[in-house]
C-alpha cells in the first residue's frame, strides 16, 4: 500500500507512512520488514520479530501528562525503541512527585525543573527523539503536535485534558490510550484493605466507546479546570460562592500501581501492532482490580446519544475552522 498527496496539479509528495487503525494497528511504508536489525533490540526481535522493531522506530507517540503513569510510559517506550516521543505537561517537579515520577530527583525540586525536562533527560542516550511541550494541552502548539502523533497516551488526571483527548481520538481517528488509577483507602478503623484499587486502560478511537460513555469524565469539573487556567480571579470568586468545584485533597498514589497501569497500556499498543495475544484479543477497556489480583475486560458501554463516539459524522473529520469545533 502506497499513497501520495497532490499539492498542486503537477506536484506530489509520497506518503511516508500509512496507518490503519482498529483493533489492529497496521503500518504501511516502503521497505517494511527490510529494516537494519538493531543490536540493542535483538532480544526483543527474538520475541516479536524484526518488523515490530522497525514499526516502533517510525512511530510518533504523544504522552499527555507526565506524572506517575506518564513518566513510566515514557521510560518503557524509550527502552522499546520508539522513534519519536512528544511529552506534554505544564508542571514542574514537586517533592510530592518523587515517590512515583520516574527520572526525577530531589535537586529537580529545588530547581523547579519541568517534568517534561526530567523525563527527557532520562531518555538521553537511547535511539529516541524527544520533543517537550511545557504547555497546557489546549495551547495551539500542543494541538498541532498532537496531529502528528500516530498514537497518544492519555496520562493526565484532569478532566479538561481528558475531554480534549476524547474528542481528538474521533475527529482525527488517532488512537488515544487513556490511563487511570483509582486508589481509595478504607474508612473503617483498623482495616488495612483498600476500599478500591483499580487501574484502567481505555482505548479511544472510532468504533470504541468514549470516556463520556464510560463515565470517566465529569464535564462540569472540566469546565471549572478550564476557568481556573484562563481566568483565575473569576475562578476564585466563584469558588468562594461555591459555584465551582475546588480541588479536593490529593489522592493517594503509589509507584507500583502507577507503573503497573503504564505497563498494561503499552501491552495494549504492542498487541495492536503485532498481535501477540492472538486474534480478537484487543481490549478496549481493561480494568485491573489490584486487591483481587484479576483483570476485567469491561467491554463497550455506549450512551445512544453520545455526541462523540456514537456520532459517526465527526469521525475522521480532521481539521475544522475551530480545532475540534470547540477551541
Ligand atoms: Zn461516547
């Protein structure tokens, strides 16, 4: 399969890569399967074959949110031989991040090092090109960069970022693998057991149900987060009057659980690229119950009126006058 883009009547540009997305993600490009074997990735080739290594080396992957899960995803993708990684996160390293932020150290807290920089530094010396965006994901420069990603990992824990990625996956037919972790300690005195310890990996793209349908995003909270960024004074005023949702207490987070969810997400990408689980074993929404030591495939949940995943009119529309018809 080859393709070209005609930019005028007599000029065309060959497509460097064609990506077919679905339960399998298939890449088409010249000389697929004829790549130069990598000595670093030789053991991986023994498991998956040379073609996967070549596919990974061409892939452009975005990681939105560079906290516990995002930093783990980045470290693992770097080792797997992904060719290009774009890191998106506005925040700097804080002391409370050090328990789970791979690649960050005490000195980074003092120097207020951006999280994206801490992670990029840990990928130096591997065959991966890293681009960093220390911006909110709805800034123009980030939106443009997202368009050139083949796959995106949604590792943000805010609702407005998730809402944007949720739309993006359908408008641009680009798989977004969204990660979530819910840890809740038990209220009853003396109980050591968690009330809830769930890791979730949800794949968003046409023919998959979206995060609104899964009840993962709260649109009201997304609105309030946006207001806080764009008009902090107004946010504070409304907070006093209890019109907006303030931030609650920080939620519990442990590196073993955040890293485990990152591994689940990358396994899903590897399966969709290479098929190692066998046919029909792509999982659109996988939930790991850490306390029960089991994984559940929680299947499709569709709201029949969903404006995103049920509305086929928007699938693959790509660029509009307004980005995603909202910004
Ligand atoms: Zn939906």
